[in-house]
């Protein structure tokens, strides 16, 4: 998850955590966008699942 607003990022992180997801803070929109970009970014091909 990436955003330029820390308060919004914290709110979304809590919601995702309560829904059973493991949110990962990727920083601001520019940095996070680069990591999530397909092709080329390091994250699109990873399977990130939170196990109980």
C-alpha cells in the first residue's frame, strides 16, 4: 500500500488488518508505484499471503 497521506495510510492499514490481510507500507505514491509496476517492479510477481 502506498500513499502520500500518513493518516489515510494508517486508516486503510487498520481496515486491511481487521479483514485478515497483512498490509505492507511501500512509502509514498512515487516509490510505491515503482515497486508495484508491472513489468519491472519487484512486487507484482510475489504471492504475499498472511498465514494464520
